[in-house]
C-alpha cells in the first residue's frame, strides 16, 4: 500500500498557500498603489501652469529657504496674484470663497514623511539642490504627485553621490532620525 504524502505535500495545502501568497501580494501592491495616488485638493492647482509662467517654487513654498517645512500657500499668497486675473473659473471661484470667508485653504500635503523621519529643506536648498531632484519636474505635472522613490536608500545614495566629503555626517542615522 502506498504511503500518504505528508500534509505539506498535499495538493490542497499547496493551493491554499498559493492563494494566501497571492492575497498578500495583492494587498502589498494595492497599498503601494494607494500611497502613490495624489490626494484630492480643495482647489485644483495646476503646478505646470504656474511653473510654466515663471513662478519659482519658493514663492508658494517659502519655508524651503529657512526651515524644515516647505509650507503650503495661504489665501493671501494665492489671492495676491489671482485678484488681478479676470478669468472666471470654478477653481478661482473656490479661491474667492475662501478669501471672502477669511478661511485658510485646507491643502492636503502630498510629500509626507513617516513620523520617524525628519527632513529639512533648508540645507538642501542652500546646497543648490533643485526642487525637481526630489519632487519631479513640475512643468510636466498638472497635479503634485507623491514620488515613489523617496526612501532611505534613495536619500543615502544621493548623499553619497552629491557630497562624498560629508558622507560620514550625512549617513549618520541621527541626521534624519531624531
């Protein structure tokens, strides 16, 4: 009489394991995909149009020059230009409503770092690193999109390439994790 196969060699077990792995893989792919979808903003802001007209990144994101956060533009910054624009559009009407109600625009941040990572724009801007290096070419983006490559390995490889003489300091964990 033929001996039965051990349980881990049974076809049903193998099919079950394959299904579990497929479900886990699908969940991982979905999670990565969902983190790459740009969030819906209260006002559609066409970065490509603004950058194409010559607006520098620091005009709307002034914190890049002096602090850790780039900052998001408030109603005064937006309205300073757009009160001069006579075109009617649903997006400008939304802006006008925020201005009329003296309410801040509830922008949804796009480039979000985990809580255990502290990123400071100022040293990068001072070193002459262009915004596009990390955030992508805004002249080609209607909507600001999260950049999938922003992770520790990517940052370290850039630090090693751009500032090899400071590699010891820039590769120290405490540089970004404090």
